[in-house]
C-alpha cells in the first residue's frame, strides 16, 4: 500500500483551509496501528474529544463494541486508494452513537501508510429513514388491520345473511359451523344441551368429510362429560368463552379418558382452539367450538372477539328459530283446539237440533190432548158442568195455547242461533213499511201514526232483519194500544261507530230500573192481563243483532213510551 | 162424501181420537183406517202383512201422514210410496206437530201434496181437519190409479 505524499497547499493556510477548517469532520489514521494521526476541528466538535484526546485513540475506540470486528475486517481487506466505505456507526465521547457516511483515501502521512477519512454525519437522515420505515410498517399494519376488519365484517355480514335465511333450529347451527370453515377455523363444532341435560353435538364442519366423520366418531365414543376441565363442558358450566392459543400435550392428556381417547384426540392435530357460549333467552343454550389444526394458526384475543360476535349472531338466529318453532307449535295447538271446539260445537249443535226437533214434535202433542179433551168435555158434558167448571176448562185451554206460543218462540229463538247468516244489502225502509202494512191489516181500526225514515239500508240477512222489525214494530204497535194518539217512528242516528237504527213509540214505556231484563228471554215487564206476549221478542231482536256483530239497547219511561236502538256492526 | 177411505198414519192414540172426533163433528163419514206405525201403513198400501187380503185396486182417497213414527218414519213412508208405481200419485198430506223448516223441505221434496201443522187448539185443529176433508174428499179429483 503506497501513499501519496501530502503536499502543502500554499503552506499552513492551505492546510487549514482544506483540513483543519473543513466543515466536515476529517481525520487521518495509521492503517497499521489504527491510531489517529491527525483530526480536524469539526471532528473534535462532533465527537466530543479534544484533539489531544483523539490522537491518543484508535479508530476502534469510536465504534460501538459490536461493530469492532467488522471494522477490523474492513481495514485488513485490501482496498483501493480512494474508496467510499459507506455507512458506519460511530460512538461519540458521550457514548451517543451516530450514523456516518465515510469516504476514505489512502495516503502516506509522514512516512506512514495512512488513511484520510471524511465523515458525513447522516444520523438525522438515518433516523428519518428509520422513522419512514417505521411509519411504512405501521401504515402497512394499519392497512392490514383495516383489511382484516373488513374481512371480518364481510364474514359476519355473510354469516348474518345466512343465519337469517333459515328458521330451522338445526339448519341454523349447521350453517354456522359451515360458515366458520375455513375462514375462522379448520374445525367447527356446535354443541347444545338437550332437554335431558345431555351435551349433544348438532353440527360438525371440516373441509374434509373424512375428518368430520372422525370428529363425530370421537364424540360418539366419548360423549362429553359435564365435569371435564376444559372445552365445551367448562364453557357450558361457566358461560364464559375459553381461548386456547396453544394446545399442549398435557392438556390433551388431562382431557382424555383413556389411551384410545388420547390417541384419537391426537389424530385431530389440534393446534389452537376457542370455545364460545351460545347465550339464549333462557341461559346457555350451547357452545360454538373453533379448532385450528393443519392451518397452524393460533387464536388470539381478536379471534375470540370475532368468534363471540359470530356466537352472538348465532344465538340470535337460534333464538329466532326457537321463537318460530314455538309460534308454529302454538299455531298447531290452536288449530288442534279450534278443530276440537268445532267438533264439540258441531256435536252440541246436532244435540240442540235433536232437542228442538223433539220439542217441536213431542211437547205439542200432550198440549193438543189437554186442549182437545177439555174442548170435548165442554162439548159433550156441557149440561153437567156449571159455569165454574166450564171456566176451569177454558183456563186449561187458554194455558195450552199460551204454552204453544212459548214453545214456538223457544223454537224460533233456537232456530235463529243455528240459522246461517246471509249478508247482503238490505232496504230496511221497505222492510219496515211491509211490517207496518201487515200490522195495519191485522188491526185496520187502529189509528197509529207511523213515520219511517226513507233510504234506511244495511248489510245483513233480510229474513232475520225482517224478524227484528216484526218484533220491534209489533211491540210498538201493542204497547201504544191505550194511547189516544199513538205514534211510531223508525229512524236512524248517524254516529262515528256506524248508524244506529231506532224504533220509537209513545206507548206504555217501561221503568229504566228494569232495562237489564228487557232483552232476556221470557222476561216481561208487563202482566199478561196488561199486554199479552211471551217475552221472547226482544231476546230474538238481540240475538239477531248480535249475530250481525251489532248490539241492541233501549230507553223508556213509564207512560211516555220506549225507544229500542240497534246497530248492525 | 163418497166412500173412499182415509188412511191416517198416526201413533198417538189421543191424536187419533181427536182427529176422528173432528171428522165426526163435521160429518165426514168416510172410513178412516188408522195405521199406528210405518210398517202397518205400508202393509195397508201395498196389501202385504196383515193387509195381504186387501184389494190393491182400492187406494185411499188421501193419506194423512204424521212424521214422527216408530219404525219407518213419515218421510220414509212417503219415499216408499213415491217410489212405487202403484202409489206414486197417491195424495199424501203431512199432518204433523212440527213446523221445522227441514221437515217442510224434506216433505215437499219427497213429493208431499200438502203440509198441515196440527194446531194445539182443538177448534183450530178441527177446522183444519174439516178443510182437509172438504178439499181432498170433495173438491179434489183423484188421480187415475
């Protein structure tokens, strides 16, 4: 190695200009001893050593200890005269390490092979680079995190969609298991607690069907034990999720019942696992187990969070499926009950019909006998009965006639309950007019002033509504008998709840204290001597009105008249 | 009022007595044959059983038929009468206590000529029987049987 002798550049001032006062730290060191032979002011300022101190050091002394071997190698290596030896780390007197970019140049310094070194401090530049690199790493990490979050959200969204599409309990759980593989796990299993308190595996998923069979066999041969120290039973007991970042051999051994069990557990090749509770309305309904095997992934807190989110959605879906099943069961039960009641009603109706038929035929026959033979007595034994005896027979006959009317009314009331309701538009005005005409024909001498509002219409069964007017107008006609100026009015009051039709008279009226008895069958507010009747008319009116979905009520005052109101919906 | 018979199909002896009494009070002198149940009525009409010796060429002027009868009921008798060529045109009047719509409907559907409800009051009942007699025994031209 031959150096180039330093020639002074215009003497001392030249040396100062180029070396001593150079703003870049510079030094000359002995290539053999590595001793500093000369340093400039900038070097002294930069490294914190005085010139004299520097000259007592070797270049190894300004290196971090760990860099020293590399420096030795570098120096020992053959080198060109001028070289850019690149980036190094130097240590200042205060111990601070700085990054430097070195350019060196071999020369002959006072007869010694030496190297002139120019130092450029690139600490700040390096730091900036490091910071940029760190920022880049962080940015990438952040990007990765965002991407991962996005994937998780997409996964959860997909899971939610899939879960929402099924209302079948089992299908829902199978869906969850299927969704988790392979995004979240190599294995996924769903266990539930059945109605007998047993832990039942309801779904297993793995990309390889053979492995699914293996896992199923394992559960079949070794059903879960509620007291097991890890896994599903523990989560079912505590309701808290379990995270196993790694599954050491010891854990397998602890959970295994016997050597065969352990062997089977080992064949699963479990690396990491997490078990999450499915929290339902009534408590812990089951668990969701994720196992990583051949993928080699290890679950962490973030995975647990995602798993919990999935378990939460799964529990919601299961809850919904259960609700749906409950509703279906309820519906089926309701339908069964309706069918049962319908059958019962049908039977009751048949019984009622048979009863009515019997009443119609059999109750009248004895009446006819009583009546007929009373009459026969009157006719055949007239001479042998005095007036009192004949009066008795008249009473007997009258009673049989009254009883016949009662039977007829009873039958018509029962017929009304059974008759089919045929709704159609009905002209009430016309019906009322027809009924009044018929009443006038029956008693042409009665001067009753009847007013019927025009255009009264309703939706209903015309035959039944005619019966309503027959009864109401018949009553009005009857109870105005003692009124010198009898008046009957048929009208309508428009109300928010629908029209209210009324029939008003100025007849005998009634005491409002007894208005509750008015519509009950066979209840009368007048004696038979005052007004004839069976007390069935208003009961019939009410039954018809009720069957139309309406109601009937009355207002009245003794001696002033009565008004009966009714609605039809 | 001719000599044709009236077949009264009625199981209630009181009703039979009252009906006969009504006929009598209105001087309806035709023979009234009483059948107390459906079988007897059919035997009379078809000349079977107790009536095996009866001439089949002597149909009653009218059959007064109660509906509620032991054994074959009134509607069943009516159905059998209408099914048989010998009696399908025979005047049959349903005389019953029932005013049930279903009975009316069934009676007319099976070919009853008339449907009379027996009133409880004897005066009304007797009047109904009188009109029946006048109509079916006097006014009505019997079908050529």
